[in-house]
């Protein structure tokens, strides 16, 4: 068994998602486990360097996660171009989780340096820019990818198994409920859980550009290609307090209500909001209804009800409901172990870079998510159905 180092530039991982999911639970976790086994003969040992603009934040994260992972601080630098040029060591992969509006510039720099490129979604705030950076990377012949983590969530993988077993029969509808209450920060004792730029359109914020990128790959991979949509968005909360405790006006949509109709006629209805209080199984739930059975999925668990277990209620609002509807559902059990979804996709991407294993989650695929968000905003603005044409 050969063990090989693979150098990874991690840019913009001082943010919540970059630190927690990509650095801590993916890269550091793989190092602690002894590397990434990409074949029977080869294991890759990630060697990261952290890059970004804020040296003090980089130093703090490098110290914290480096000591816990390798017994010393991780390497870091604010010299991103130098890292790409090889001034700080040899690195084959560039990963970006900076702000969406900065992504194109960083991907251009990495492409010019000949790096394999992996990045967070959305890849841009409009489809022309998303396609432009995909074209640039492809013109350099570089391997590339975009994060589409929800495909590896335990619940969604279980849904795929149920589909393969024909549990649903013909799928009739899919209903997605996403969201939770994001504190405004106006009460300084309860700061917001999300960064303030999420609520400013001029900074690339908005729930459509954030979540429709997810809904595109979830719907397309689990249920089929999208044919058309109709969407309505809103800015429910007009004022919030930012990280510096300064009040600001919200200019981006913080809720969206959408119907997606698939090529085969299946109806998918998704509600997305950062202004709702949760009374459901998880922050994201999917209800899939079919002729032979239904399922309700959170992020990890799935509950199913077959046609044979379906109760026959009678409408009578004058008496207490005699049917305990929750009791007619069974927890779907399987014997698989489910790892962190971000980590699994990192594993697959690194394997693709080194061994040329199959990979389809490219920047061009990521552009489809940006397209869907752009069409959702167009539908909202024009108050009409919009066709989703293939890119």
C-alpha cells in the first residue's frame, strides 16, 4: 500500500461552513483516520494550507485544528497568489468557500495556476458568470467540482434505496419544508446564527440563490429533471443587526415558496424560509408520496407508510380525531454506516483528482443550480411560470 501526500489550498475557511464542515469534519477528520483510501494500492494524506484575508482568524483556526489533528498548527498565509504559485509548498488542489461574489476571481487565479478546483455553492449569483468560470476551468483541462453535499445525507441515500426497491410505485408529489428562525441580532443577547451578508442582495445574499442550488441537484438526482417552475419570494424581516452590532436594512429575500414541475409531470413543492419556527422532524424534511407508499425524510431518519398501512380517515370536525396518524408510520432501518456528507464528497473528489475515478459534480453542474435560482427570481419578478431549459 502506497501512501501519498496531497496538498490542498483551503481558501476562505474562516466562515462557519468552511471551518466546521470542510476543515474540521472533512479534511482534519480524514487526516486523523490515516488518510483517504482511493484504491487497494493507494492512500492519500491531505496536507492543507489555509488562505484568506484575515491573518488573526487564520492563525486562530490553524492553531486550534492543527494541534488537535497533527499536534502542531496548520500552515496558513494571506498570500493566496503565492500559495498558488508554489511559494509556500506544492499544492495540487484549490478549494474555495469564500463569499460568492469573490468566487470567480479566485477560481480564475487557481485555473491559471493549473490546480484542480473544488468550491462551495453557489458558484456565482447569475448563470452567465457561473458558465464563464466553468468555461475557463474546462479550457485549462482541469478537474473541477462543486459541493453538492445533500446527496450524501443519510436520509436522502435511504430515499434512493426505497426508490430502487420500487417502494413508492409511481411518485406523485414531493413536498420540501426547509428553514428555521434566524435571530435578527436586534436583541444583542441573541446574535444571529448566520452571517449578515446573507440578507443583503448587493453582497450576494438571498434564500433563492442559496437554497435553489441545493434543490436543483436534490430534485434532479433523486426524482428527475425539472421542466418548469413558479416562485414567490419575500423579505419578511426588514432590519437586522450585523457582526459589529450595527443595524442594517435587509435587501435580500429571506423566504421563498416554489412549485417545480418535472419532465415526467411529478410536482415538487418547496418552502424555504429563515423566518419560521420548527415543528417538524428536522430543519429540512421531504415528504414523498407515491401510489404504493409514502416517506417522510429529515436529514438522517426516514419514516415510511405503505399502501397497506395507510389509514382511511373520514372528515368529521365535530369529534376528536380517532386516528393517531403518527402511529401508522415505521422508521426505515438499514445496516449501512453513514459518514459526514461533506467528507464523503471530498473523498470522491480527491479520488477523482488522483485516480481519474468517475465524477459528475462539476462547475457546469453547479451552474444549473445558479440557473434555477435566477429563474426563480425571474418568476417572482414577472409573476408567471418559467421554463427551465437545458444549459
